[in-house]
């Protein structure tokens, strides 16, 4: 069995590119995963556990410019606490102490709350107890050199930093500063911990625990956002201050932030091209509260590289064995893998690359199909070069349809041989003008060849004025004997008409004698360094002897070895040179 080298090479290059360029491979994987989740979104829960309260551009236009006084923020929090919110996260960076901090801290103390801080110059306490159980590798959590100071020391804080050029995940926890034990929760985890009343957040390799609730800890500590999730309900800050829609806050975790484009940082994310931090954090809190934390296996990259090789090799093998249908198989394989990746995500929350393995199956099939097409073209060219114009229509296609090892392999087979000889040719060559003889001979041979090819014969060789044609090899067909007789009659009719032409008569053109014999021959490629397909054996030798006998008997064509009702009665039994015993010989009537 041949190894499908072209498809395997294409898959190997793709696997190597994935390992050597992980950033590009990761971008493609993330984009494909987002597309997959958008195309087939997971079933939405009955109601969102989160409410986003946004300070919009309209709110700023209708009231004070940004930043709002902290007393105004305190009024917002008081309204939400009175409405029965289950907890609140202030996704607004507070720069140092200001007037109104006491009122804001008092409002936040009315319900479980957390205040966002951003990256800063030095480590600072967050107000959360975080403990690591077991050996947590450094890469398990993202790291920052420091964070901002806490503007409200009485209220726990959490980091609201969103990493990545395109935000696809929100950190659940951070390592801050040089101390590996100094950990700060991300805003979603901090809010949920406060709402659950968890005094300590326990981190283990692969999991985190909030009180009695255990959740998976994805590698890298990033909660992968679901781009197809329904956005949490949204209220504007102006509506809250006016007392509108406050029933929506009851029992929900509330995130209070800014969406006004003139002051809110808008980030490209899997949720949209320009997404405020508030909506990204709110989506992350909703996923965390629902327990939907997609995770990626630690050894996913090398395993996926191996899968790229496997699927690429499978697609290539299909294309090698079935060509067109094999490419279709590669396409189906490329479609099946994303379906499996989607099933793994839905059933186990496992993030597998839906793109590169599928691309490998398709690329392997296409590369191998192209290689097979090129190989067949080369073999066709080689076959046609060896046979030149000796093959009748359709025989080359039949040979190419066979397995390569069986096309022109040496074999013993039964064929019908037609051999012609031009009487007096040597004398004519010596006596007549060479240019005239060559021109007439080429026209004569072209007519003989046309008669052979018209009946499906193969021009085995041309030697001077003689032609040897074979019926039954290299591709056997029904009626080879009958077609050999028909070709011989056509040759005889053409040759007689040709020698009566004025140009031929002027040259002294002789009769064409024809020998037709059927029997066993050996067929194969012969010729040393210049291989050509030939037959040799009894039938070819007998056909040559019949030409000699025809001169003695005064006939133009003799036949042996063929039983056909169109043949006249035999002329008799004759001894042929080089052949033991007597041979039954029939004349060939013109038909």
C-alpha cells in the first residue's frame, strides 16, 4: 500500500505551524469556537441572574458631567438595595478619597458588594481571603505587577482588568505582585463570593470553591465568554434614580457601570466590536452564576497537533483510494470534527479546536487528490509516449483504470495478429526516387494504420513497409478475432485501391500480402533502456510465415487459428518454417 505522502505532508506542515505559531493557531481556534457557539447556541436559562445598570450618554446629557459625585452613586446603590438586589459590583474605578465616600460606603454595606479596581503600581489587599490548596502552577492564573489602592477600604475590591486585544475571557483570579500567594479575585468571582457569603475562596488545581459550591478553574484562570448568550437585562442609571424598573433588581446580582461612549472604554470582544466593560463583566457574572465555565485540557495543543496528523492522513488515504469520492469523504470528515467539538463543549464544557483538525482533513484530501491527479496525468503521458499513436480510442483510458502494477505487466495471452508485407518493396527502393517512395510509403502506411485503429487494433510495430497489428492485448475485448479479420479485409481493399493510383503505378507499387494468425503470445515491455510494449510468440511468427506462403500460393491474404463462418474452405494443410506439424490455412476473401 502506497503512503499518501502529499496529504500527509500537508497535514504535517499544518500541525507544525500550529505548534510553532501558537498565537495564530489560538486566534483561528478562538474565532472558529465563537462561530460554532453562535451558530448553535446552548439552551438559554429561564431568566438571567444578573442585571446591568448603565450610566449612559443620555444620563450624562440629562444630568451632571462625568465623573458623577459619589453621593449620586450612593443614591443609585440605595435604590437598588431597597429594590432587593442580591448583591452589587461597582464596575467604576474610584480614584482616591472624595467627598461622599462615607455615604457610598454606607450604601454598599447594605448588601453584598464589591468595588472594581484596575492594575496599578503596587500590591494591595482586596478584603478577600484566598487560599491555595495543592500545587497551583504559575500559569494557572494571569499576573499583574500590582493594583490600584482601595478607595473604599471598608468594601472588598476585585480586579476588573480585561486582558487580550479581543476580549474572549474574563479572569476569575489574579496573581498580584511578586508574592505567588498574593491573589486577588476578578470582579465576577468577587461578586459571586460576596453574594454567597463565602469568607474564603479556595483554589485547587483545576477547581475553585466558594463555601459549599465548587466550580471548575479553567486553565489560565479565564472564564471563556459565550458569544451566543442572551445579554443580561439592562437598566439605565436615570431610570433607577427615577424609580423606574426597579422590580428587575429583585434577587439579581447587579453590576453598576458606564456605557456612555465618551467616557467608557469600549473593547473588541467576542460579544461585539465595541463592548463596554460593564456588559463584558455582566456576561461573565451570569455565566459564573450559571456554572457555565468552558475549559480547555492542559495537553490540548499537542493532542490537537496529533489529531491534525491523524485526520489529515485519513483524508489523504480516502482521496488516494477513491479520488473524487475520497475528497467527498474528506469534506464529510472535516464537517464531522466540529460537530464532535460542539458535543464536547455542550456535554463536558470542553474547549477543543474545531478548526485545525477539520482543516487538516480537508487539506489532506485535497492535497492527495491533486497529487493523484498529477500522478495519473504523468502516467497517461508516459503511457501515450510509449504507445504514441498506436492505441485505438478508449484503450488508454481502460489501461489507466487498472491498478498501476497491472497495466503493462508481462503476461501470456491469446491474441489475433495481422501482419502485412509489401511485395517488391526492396526493388522499388533501389530503382525509384527516394523522395517519391517515402511520400507514397507514408501515405500507404497511414491508410493501413487507419484500418487497424478503426477496428480497435493496436499497432505493435512498423518495420519498413511492414505493419504488425495486435487484437486482444494489452486490453482484451469480445470479438477480437472477428475484428482482426475485418481489419485485414479493410487493409486489403485499401492496398489494392492504393496501388492502382497513378502515383503508385508509376513507382511499380506491388501487392500487399497479409498474414492473420490467432494464438498464444507473450506480451510486455521490451527493449532494454528504450522500453516499448511488444508481443512475441507463436501467433506473431505464424502470421509472418503466412505472408511468405501467400506469395507461393498466389494469394494476397491467408488465415489460420480463427474459426469464423465468413472464411472460405481451407486451402489445405501446410508445413510452416519453424513450426512443427501441419497448419490448416484459409484464404481471406475480400468480404
